[in-house]
C-alpha cells in the first residue's frame, strides 16, 4: 500500500510509493526506454495492454476497450496511489502519515501514435481539456479526495517515458505543497487588496504588454514576471474563476486555441523542446472562490542545469521573460 | 546586470541572469560537455583559466594563482550574480525586483582531477567544510547579503558540467524560498513546543533507529521521514546550532567522517549515483538561533522521472526511507 508522509519541518507531503518499490539494483540501469508503436500500450488495437478504460470519447457504436476512441482515459498501470481502501490517518510520534488513497490515471490524447499535442487541431486539444474536466467532475465525488493534479510530461527531459502523447492525473487526499503555497500567496494578496492576484497580474500585463505572448477574447498567454524556467508561459482565462472544471464552455475553446499557438511557437523557436504542462486549479473544498484563479503553466525544459534548482528550490533563469515573449511573439505560424 | 525578481503569488525569488542570456539558438544543442583534464580549469597549472582566487589552503611559500593549493576558491567565470553595484530595490506596478547583487564562487575541493569527494580522505573532506566556513564568514561581512547557499552538483544527472570535483556558493541579498519555508516550519514547531524541530527529529530517530544510517559522537546521518528522493540522506549535528559557520571545530571533523561514509555507501549500493549536496544554514540576520538547526542534505538523483516533481513541487518516491536506511547500513566499507 502506498503511503503519504508529511515532512515535519516544511509540512510538504510526499508519496512513498512502495508498490513501485525499487531495489538498489533497479536504479543502476534506469533509462528512458522509448517503446515503438508495435508495443505502444496507447495505440488503437492495444487497448488490452492497459487497465480497463474509465472514460473515452468514442465514435458511435464502438465498445469500451476497443478501437474507435478519440480520447481515452485509463488507470495508470503502475499507479503511485490506489483507489481501494480507507483513508487511515495516523501519527508516528511527531510524524504524520496516511494511506496512499487516490487515483492515478492516464489521458491518452489521440489515437495517432506520433502526433504531438502541438500538432493536434484546436478542437482535438479542446477535447483533451474536456476529458480533464470530465475526470475531475467524476473524481471529486469521492469525499476522501482533496485535489487533482493534472499534468503532462512531453519529451524525455521532462520525464516522459512513453512517446505516444498523453497527460496524467493524480487525485490526492491532500493538497500538494505547490498549490498550498499559491493559495497562501493569493490569500495574502486578497486580504490586502480584496482582489484576485492573478486578475491583477493579467490586468497589469495587458496594459504593459511586454510579457503577453498572445491573447484572445477569453484568455491570455503570458510570461510570468519571475519565471523559474526559460520561456515559461502561463495561460490564464481573463474572467475570474477558481476552478477549471467550472469554467464556461467557450473558455476551453479559447484556451485550446492559445495552447496550440504557444506550443507551436515553442516548437519553432526552440526546436521542439521537452516541457511539462501543469493545470493549476483550486482544491475541492477550500473556500477560495474569490481569491484563486485557475490557469495552465507550460514549463519548457531547455537547460540541463537542473540539479541546483531541483535540490534548493531556488531558480536561476538565463532568459528574461520580456525576451522570451519577444521571441515567441515573433514566430511566424 | 542580473536581476532578482519576486513572484507576486508565491513570494518566490528567482534570478534572471541576463549576463548568461541565451538566445533561442543556444538552447538547441545544449549538452553537458565533459572537459578533459588538458582543458580543465580546475587542475593545477591552469590557475589562469579561472578568475583570481579569493581563498585557498596552500602549501607554505606558494603564491596565489599558482599550483601548491589543496582547496582553492575562485569566482564563477559565468556568475549568476555580480558583486559590484548597489542593491536597488524597486517596484514595477505590482511586481518587485532588485539588482542581482551577490557572489557566485566555486570551491575546488582537491587538485586531483579525477578524485571524487567520496574518495577523498576524512581530513581532506573536513578541509572542504572549513573552506565553506571561511567563505561564509568573509561574505557575511557584506551588509547587502542575507543568505549563502552552498551546494554541490555531482554527476551530469545532478547538473554538473565539469568533472573535476567542486562545490559552489551563491551569496544572496534575499532568503531563498526553500530556506524561508524551513524556517517558517521550524518557527511553527517552536511556537507550539518551545523546541527545535530538528532536535526533536534527531531525538525521536535515535530512539527508533529505523532511519539512522550511521552516527558518531557529534552527528547523525539519517533518512528523513518524508524524503523527496530515493536514498535522500540528511547529516545533522546532535548539538543544537543554527549556523554552520559557528559550529565548534570538532563538529566539522565528525560531519566530514559521516559524509565520507554516506557517500561511499551510496557509491557502493547505487553504483556511484549523481547527487546534489546542499548546506542548510540560518540566514545571517534572522533571529532564529533557537529554532533553526544547520544540516547537510544529500539528494541522490537516481530516477529520470524528474519532470513531474520539478514542475509541480510534489514528489513521488519509490523507496521508503526505512528500506533505504537498511540498504545503506548494510554496505560493507
């Protein structure tokens, strides 16, 4: 059974995923093994390679776990957390732990093995966002869960181990540190100003424009003022809204359009970089409707100087966001 | 001039190191270029390849910037921060920035090109710790500075770009996020219990023993209860003390002995893994003498699934710390 443990100093929770337990020997030769399309568990016809699907957009008349799907969601075959069981919370002296209850799912974004998210059409990308929404709405009915982390690793340098384009979702009985920090910061701002900090950022940047890569009626793609990574780009809806899964229909369409444009610009300007995409949305139960603002962060992984930042939490970024914006804006699509 | 910028949501500071500014093209072909010993800027005889030394342990009668040194400290040739200038703090609307004032130095740990820290003798490792101390004591006289981050990247997977063993030091006019978080957590614990949280951890673990890798009279090497990384190991002095640079002489000797043993055990058990080593010590001016406890964290980089953790700040660790401890304790040295 996996376990969630809390660091007694920082309050940071980590998953000790003992079901994926590695012996020392296992670490020695680990490398990203790129699996060809014959063996790809995400290709149509290979539905039996994965656990049974929990959701799919399918062509009419096709049966679950057979070809005919456009987006397919399945439990991760090597899950970091387990759905079954009760959420036992307990102390071990000064330490705190709980059972690793939760869900770990894979969103297969397209049946086409070698199509990237950037290369998919805008309606196809929008459909992926809708799949995120469907899974969040379903999983948040489970009262044991407090947060759903939706993310995508693209490219080996970003941690992807399978080539066929996919996102992942981890549903958690705790709120992860990075979200807690954001909410604490947003709460500080709100208590000072009675305004959402993200709304203020969007408003100021849409006047300044030096960090706005592109915008449309509903959403803005901008380089944050203090980016951790070179060419880090955030996509924010212009309308205030704390929860991704409660966004109005037209926002998904607008965000999908921006996302395609941003990813294509990165592909052209930076020669198809590895990246992580992370959906930031409010925890299920917290009363943060006024102060949090859902958004998507795209974090290219361009440099190899990862160790320092990773270990210290302190980031050195060689590219000013104004320069990154200039480069991405300048790309001819 | 590099710049420090504060994220308006999380309060996290990042360095925008414009002097290292990369054009998009620069990212395309970046890779760790291992420089052979003929070109190694850290080898004796090549002292002119680096900026002029700021500190060295030298054999009697040898001149600065010539061979004859045992440990040599030089400014980083490509510094993330600059020593010259005034610390202008300013706002840009809702955003906060300051000049990137600070120091970025390299501690060359040995003149021998291919000797690792683990392979150095205990007195040689102790001398490296003393060099850290000397540089901290010198730099903290600069009233513009608030924190010194001492760290080591060993191996390409940990971000090292030069093979010749070395540590780095970044002196900052701000307290980085990771230290701020630790201090906030330690303060919460102290306000509840009137005790140092690290002292409590050491005390509980020395009774429990399931996470104690090794100990000696002055110090303990233990696996933290909620480690982010497989085989993560912390070295803590048993005596309470907030500041590394104020530790009594015998603690450096004891910590050096433990550090050698831990690194050797990792080398044997995990086939010489890449790792980051990070010194956690109190900020210069903060009144945290009672509540903070200096320590060294060794973070092996064993898995490649870095992207998710890096992007989300949420960690999945496949090895329980009790299992990691069992493995490291079991190594025959």
